[in-house]
C-alpha cells in the first residue's frame, strides 16, 4: 500500500456567484501514483486541483472550509507560504502557455527568479527536466530557438518540463492532452508513467478512456460530490456506485 501524500478533509468550496463547486470532499491521495479525478464537466475536478496549490486564491471564492494536508501540514492555513507551496506542487494546464523566450530560457527563468545563478546547475536542470518530459531528444539541438516554434504537443511537454525544473513533489495536470493528437497524447501519458516513480501525479483527464488507461487510483466527481474513489482497475471494471457505472459505460456525461 502506497504512503498517503495528500489528505483532503471535509473540503467545501463556494464561489462568489453562489455556485457550490465542492461539497464535503474527503479523499486520500497516494504518493508515487497517478490519481485521476474524472467525471462530467462542472463536477468540481478542476476546482479541487486548484485548491491543491492555492490557485483558487486568485478566483472569486466566497467560502472554503475543511483541510488539505500535504505531508501533514494544512496548506489552506492562512500562514502557508503560497509561493513555496507552488514550487512543491506544480501545475500544467490544458492549453500550453510557453514564455516568449527560447526553449532554454523557458526552463531556466523560474530557477533564476528563485535565485539560482550557477550556469552548470541551470544547464543540468534543463537537460534533466527535458529528459523527464520525454522532450530532450527532439529539442537538444534547438535550445536557443523560440519556444513558440514548437508543435502543440512539444509545447505541452515543455510546460511539463518547466514544472519539473523546479523539482516539485506533486504535479497537477488539468486536461493536459485535450488539444493534442494521439501520438503527442501517447508521449505525455508515457512520460507520466515514468514520472510517477519519483512524483505524486494528480490528473484530470480529457476522456473516460484516458482515465482508465492512466489511473492507478481514481475518484469520480459529480456535481461537486465525490461519488466514489478506488483503485483504477476496480473503479473502471467493477464500480460500486450506480452513478459511476452509468458514467463509465457512457450512459450520461
């Protein structure tokens, strides 16, 4: 049994427009696994993802209650150093947003902002993160080129590499392959299978099929409620809840 990296306790979230996005969520997220949050749009998956590195601080949240324990520390505590938290818990979004710089600078910019000045360490981070994101072989001779010249799939893996350059403990991914072709999608999914050996990965997939392919552990969300959570193989073949079964078999959503 994997150690638990994150514990979500009685988490509820309501936005300023009155929308209730999460309702009393309790969920244990295992370390060194791919945990998939799946379900129809509007179920609260992305809201939970944003809670995990406090990105909801930047949105119109009216109330948030409960706890999120990362290695036993409540990251929702007002005294939490949010910048330090986001280094530990990095996020990759659905649409790749590369910086208007070279490929190399996309990876070194954050490290330099954090105070890293040693060129050898920066170069080491560039190579290491690109290899982890399965992009090194494709761009190693193009590092001075503009990142915007990369294909969509390459840009998405560059965004993943940029998160990895900061050596986080947890990687959050919000539909990271929704705009990619099947080959690029396969490369991202293969990279995640390697990355979970050293990182805790939480993925909102773009389809039930991707959820079933990638999940070590899965949680089904519906209208702000956590309906069911179990090992991936179990939830996609023998779900306990009728609503989960209906969704997995395509009866709604």
